[in-house]
C-alpha cells in the first residue's frame, strides 16, 4: 500500500472505532457507520439513512436485504455503492 492508502485506512479504522455501531444485515452482525441527511426528489423531500461497512467483513449487502438498525427492521433501498474499502447503501 502507498502512504496515502495507509493513511486513509487508518482514518477509516479510527472513525469506525469511535462512531461505529452494530447492526444485523441478512442475519449477520456487523459494525457500520451511519449517516443521515435530507434528500429531495422533485417536490418531495425526506430524511435518508445511509450505512457504510468495511468490504473486509466479507458481507455483500444487496438491494432488498433486511437490516436491523436501532432495533427496527429496515430494507436496503438500492444497489450498494463500492468505494475502495467501503460499501455504502441507503435504507428505506
């Protein structure tokens, strides 16, 4: 790995250690980083929750998988995005 990649990996690990929370994806417990924000869809707007996991967990979330997040069953709304070592997806 390059110095840049090592630095980014270290920042990701620190972020997960500090702010990560456990969820269950398709029956498997995994640590995630959650984010939320206001999304607008034409005349409609609403809060969207997104989660990110490490690719190294071996879990491959798919659209429609059930996620238990903060004690509630949610569903992965779209096709997850793969960004280097992270996989991100939105919940419905």
